[in-house]
C-alpha cells in the first residue's frame, strides 16, 4: 500500500472536481446539483451510497477486504451567500453565492480520497463511511445526518477543514477544545411608550436595552472562570419609531461563544438572570430566547494522536503544528458528541498564489497544490484507525 503514490494518480481529478464545485456553489440545504454530481462520481467508482440527512446529504460506504471497525470521514459541501471577488477563471457562476469557506475543497478531497480508498480496499481493514454533508453553515447538516442513521455502527470519526491562516504543507492538530460553541440569543423588551418630553410617565425600552447590553458583558467578566474563555456579543439592537417618542419596545439579537460543555449548561442561566433583573430595575418586561446551534468542537485525545501520526506519514514529520483555539463554530461537533473523533485544520495559505484572505471573504483563495494533503490524510487515517 502506498497512499502517496495512489493519491498522486488522481491529482488532475482532484483539481477538476474542486474547480467544478467552486464554480457551481449552492447555499445551505439547497446543494442539489452538488449532491447529484457526488452521486454520479460515486457511481462511476462503483461505491455504494444512499441519501442521508435533509434533502441533499449523501452517505457512501467502502468495505475493506479485512475485518475491522468503522470510521466516518466527513466533507461538507454548502457555500455562503457571499459575492465572489477573486477574478479566478473558475469563479462562482451563481451571483451572490460563493465557496468562501473552502467546502468545495472538502467535497473534492473526500471524493478523491474515496478513489484512493476504493483502489486500496483489498488492503483495508474495516469499513469507511463517507459523509458528504449539507448545511454546515446553518448548523443543520450534521444533526440531519445523525438523525438519519449516519453514525449507526460507526466507532470513530474524522474531519478536515481547510484553513487560510495555516501555511500550505502544515496541518493543525491538537486534543481538547479546538473550536467554540456558537449559540444565538434573542431578547425582546417591553416598556411603556410616551412623549419624549415626559420620560417620567414612561418606561424607556431604549435605556433598558442599553443597560442590558452592558450588563450582559459582566457575565463574562464577573461570572465565568477567566481560564474558560467566553464571548457574549449583541450584534443587533432595534428600538423606537420616532425621534421624540420614548420607545416602548426594543429587540436584541446576538451570539455566545465558549469552549466547555459546562458553560453550555450554565451560560444561558446566568444571562437569563441579568436579563430579568435589568428589566426589573427599569420596570420593564423582557423575554429571552436562547437557541443552541453548535456545541464546542472537542478533539478526542486518542483520535488526535492517531491523526497526528497519520499526518507525519503522508506529509512529513514537521507537518503537524499547533494553533490557538478558534472562536468560530463547526457542526462536526455533533458527530464528536456521539463517537470519538478529531478535526484537522489543513494549511492552504500561500502568499505566492494570493491565498492570504480569511475564511468568508469574497476574495478567499486556497493553494490548490496543498489539497492533495487532505486526500492523503483522509485515506491514511482510515487505514490507521484499524491498525491501533
């Protein structure tokens, strides 16, 4: 078995697939043509698949010739509602939609890894499940696939996300919390409206909202462990209808980010206390809706060690690097809540090809020559999972 040589045979295929998906991005939950192309490619390879999760998810299975456990490899496939500004010859043909987070790379590299694993299945122990996942950007795809049985019989999982802050040729892998939970909150405040010249006759929803924004920051500064990072951001505040009228209603929306499952339980309760008591201070009423979107992404130690060893085999001893925790969210965390797993951040940054723009930028680019590393790492982890 030589994964590097086998993967190299498919470098042109990898580039063709990546550029096709990049030119034809589809938003979350509407990846119909992407899903169709994936199924067509799997059929050409003779790899069994079934629909799984929402309307567009695809779950493929490669059975090795030798007995062993089952590992799931994930590649998400949705794009963002971002206008592309790269000027690339294969830029998005769908106005206002772009693969600005690299999911086109994930789909293409997992498809190419499928070809590698299929070629080498006589030497493969166990079973590899390939999850082509929709709707990662809206935190619905992983849950949908799990509810549809994607993890039935699965013993471990592994994912890769391309990352522009990491140089091409490197891969970030570490155990423990890697990416943050990403939740949403909505707060509605009701006061008592009236004339702006007579505030004593009113209950000002604007003043209440302003105090609430400030007071919520004390949850982080005074109620949480300084060694357990958290963020509470109020992203929008709307209130009032006229310049000389005391506002009766105010509406706040925001997000929380944190890295521990303990805060997942306690943070909403602490916020609710601040919301209730701040409203009461001004004589207003307030209601908070807290929406759990994505749990923290926490890499299993054993799976991480396995992936680091696999990366060294196919990318070189110096390839694995460390990186600080990232406050962005990742719905692969739902898979890792159910079975031991790890996610790697694959380096695709390279100033020489203008791959210097951050994820979600309309100018986002990747070093395409680095994508073969994801193909090799997917395949090597699948082989090594049953070699422990």
